């Protein structure tokens, strides 16, 4: 008997299938079930919903329980996913996310370039070119902080330990090239970028390519003087194989077989032939450089050595013979960009203004300022690249300051004048290195030497019109290269009123510059190892993994190393650096 207002039809337990059945039929009466007398009938039907009879609970209860189970299952899933996600991020997720993004990192190292040198160069350019007082250099515009430079064994670092702090993000001892304080190899950011992210890699310098800074990114030796072994690393003669795709700079003498007039190797290995056999294209002239297509990666791997030893100072450079730092940097950017154009890898490039440091070792202000301006040109080129490629970051930093340089000099016991004279540097035509090479051993005729100094060296090469007889005679008679360079330095520095405290390095903090993606993260005062940390985090690298792969590689050169004397006597006097004297 159907009753009005009951939204289902009830069937006695004795129905044919033994279950209570429900239908969607709604009866006409609005009477409540409680009022319709259904349950007062003698054959009272036990009315209950299907879930109550079949599952032992009401439909509403079951729905509430189902919602509760769904809620708690969701909570558990979220907790599990969160925990797994945290562990994944901690162990490899951040690295994976970094590796999944194309990034270019360009580290520029202004060797030996301290804050006073930036001031001096800015003053020089502003005064000589009549620019507004508010003129800013390409570096001034991107200043973000400073870097503290001490090594693991001294408050005053050398270039080897300074570069190792950048490359291995580790403090090591003075002289260390890509090794830790225990003299064991440490993985570098260049090697990790190549192996872990498949990035293209490059080194562009004006020193020998085997010198301390490029060596610290591409080799592992216990002392910087082991440049023969550094060269072997650079062409891939170790467990990782070739890691550097592009090398521009000087230093051909460490790749040529010795003994030979153009070689400074202490063995007979011909690394240029070995490099070509392993796939390198080698260049040794300006014409070779000019013939390179800057928009093609077909020439990689590439080894360009444009001088037997260091490349010439900018003040001495013949543009028909050697490319500038900016030209090499621009070409490297083009080639590495082409190599990574259709990839998600990007590139790592280290560019060094190497000879800023060497000019300061000689206390040569005219060569020093022109090396800085040449470095600015390279900075401008890289900044333009960053503007066109927002996935790129430029970092510019010095490994240390050289010379204890000051933009002031007291010339006598009287209270000093508050001035310095940029115009004393403008007419200088050659570096002290060049001038001394022309004076030493050229003639035994003292009268002719005196005339040469009086008529050519001082007025034409150094722009000094008021040299005294005492100054001329001292320069003409000096036979020791270090003492001769000191006389020439004093002649220029006194007239410019620029001071030098040492022919070595100092402990002063150096400026830190950055431009491009995430450059703001470098704001403030940093240890030099923080530069390496920044690169590791930007690219998601694991240097410890690289270190484990190279732990058994050779770190000591089999043959004697050429020792470098103070003030760079080897760098400045070595025959391979002056091929015109042979």
C-alpha cells in the first residue's frame, strides 16, 4: 500500500529478493511518514533505507564517513607528497630545476685591479677627454659590493689561490692551481658546467693561457709554475678529457716542443700536434683570428695562442698583429652562443684582464691605466650581450690588488699638494716593459745609450720633456732589469703624483660588479669563495662529484718548472716574451 509523501516504496522483508527496494516515485499526499499510520498496521513493515539494511548504517552516516575518509586520504597524500618533495629538493631537485633552465655565466677577472685603480682610470678618462665630472665607467654603473681576498695561508693572496677560490669555491694556499690545502685536486665550476650541464666552455685572457687564473679553472697542479702540466690538462690530457672548448690568449711556448727558440717547455712534447690530433683547431696569428666566423660553432674545440708568452700590453699592442681583449671576448661570445643556440645548456666563459696586474707589479701607471680601459671595453661588450640575452649573468671581480696603489704621492718633506696629474700619463707611448727591453743589452757605447735615452726614451716614448741629466744618466747606465724598471716607474709616477707601496700584492678588499640575471644576489661584502658559490647555485652544479672523479690525477709536473721571480722577472725578461730580440 503506497502512502502519500513517502519518496520511496517499501516492500516487506519477505519480498522475492529478500531486500528492501526503493523507487523514485513520490506520492501525492504531503503527510509525514510518522503520521500516516503505516507502522501501526498489523503487518508493520520495517522501513529502512537500503544502506541501513545492507551496510548496517544509514545513508547519511555512510556519506559523512565517506567524506571523512576522502578528507583524511587527501591530507595523508599531501603530507607524503610534501615530505617527498622536500627530500627531492634537498638532495637533487634544486639542481635539476637549475639544470633545466638555460643559463650563461660570464666571469670576468680584473687581475690586480683595486679600488684606487678604478678611481685613477675614471679620473684619467674624464680629464683627458673632457667628460662631465659625473662620468661613470662601465664598471661604476654595475658596482654591487666588494670581495675579501685572503688565501688559506696568508692575508695577502696570490693569483693562483685567488682564482682557485673562484673556481673551486675553496680557500687554498698561495701557488695552488685547482687543488685544496692538502694538495689534492678540487673540481672546478668550468669542469662541472661541462660534465653536468653539457655547457660550452671558454677561457679568454691576455696572459699566457697557462698562467695562474686560467690554469685554476682548467687544471690541477700543486704550484703555478708548472705551466707545462697545465697545458697538458688544457688539451684534455687527464681523466675528464677536454673540458675547455675555446681558449684565446698567449702562451704558445708551453705547447711547442722543446728545446726550441720558440718553446719554453722543459720536455720534447709537441702539445700543438697532440691538440690537433684530438680535434682542436689551432690558431697563432691575427689573420687566423680574423678568419674565424663569430656566428659558427664548427671551429670548436679551439686553441688560439697569439703570442709566445703574454700578449702585448694594450699601450704597445699592434692591432695588425694581435687582437684586443674586447675583440677576443666578442668573438668568443659569438662562437659559444652559436654552439649552444639550439640547446638548453648555455655556456660558461671566464675572461681575464691579465696584464692589469703585471703593469702594477712593474709600478707602471701608464700601462696600468690603458689595461684598465681595455678591460672596460670588454665589459661594455659583455654588457651589450647580457642586454640581448636576459638568461645571462656577468660577474666582474679582482683576485687581489697589486702595487699598494694610491692616487696620491708625497714628493718631499714639505706638506704635500692635494693633486694628481692625469695628463702626465697621456703622452706615454710604450710600457716600461717595452722600453727596458729596448735599453738592455742593445749597445755597449755609453755615449750612444745616453743620447738614445735623452732623445728618444724620455721625450718620445715616455712624454717627459723635462728629464734631468741625473735621470737620463741613471737610466742609460742601469744594466739590471728590475732596477731599470724602478727608475722608469719613478720618472712617470712622480710627474703624475701616483704612489706605490709594493711591487707585489696587497690585502685590500676589491670591488665586486655584477649585471644581468640574479646579479642582486651579490650585493654586499663577500669572501672570494662566495663568487664560486654563486656560480654553483646559479647552474645547479655539484663540485664534490667532479672532485671524486679527478682525485687520482697527476698534480706534480715530471720535468722542472720554470720558476717565476719577484716582480715577474721571468714574465718580463724571458726570451720567449721578446721574440724580436732573438
